[in-house]
C-alpha cells in the first residue's frame, strides 16, 4: 500500500464587526500553501502559481 503525504497549510486571520444593526462586515487575510501535489512541481502550464495563494478578502452581509 502506497502512503502519500500531501500538505496543506491554510492561515486566515480575520476581523468582523456590525457596522449597523442590520449590516455586518468581515475583513480577512488569507495565506494558503499546498505541498507535494504533482501539479505544483513547476514548469507545467498547470503549475497553479506553485500551490500558493495570498490575498485580502472583504465580505459584507445585510440582514432583514
């Protein structure tokens, strides 16, 4: 039986608050790293940025 050791390292700190009684907002920073997946080996058209994603996300919701 083959043992495959795939790695995923997500990190997402966030801050949320009620802007008003009916509106909530969330701001988050995301950093995700994937390792040992064959498509992230480099040199391929499907390299997918080396299995790495960094970004800022803003979400808002209105309740009623």
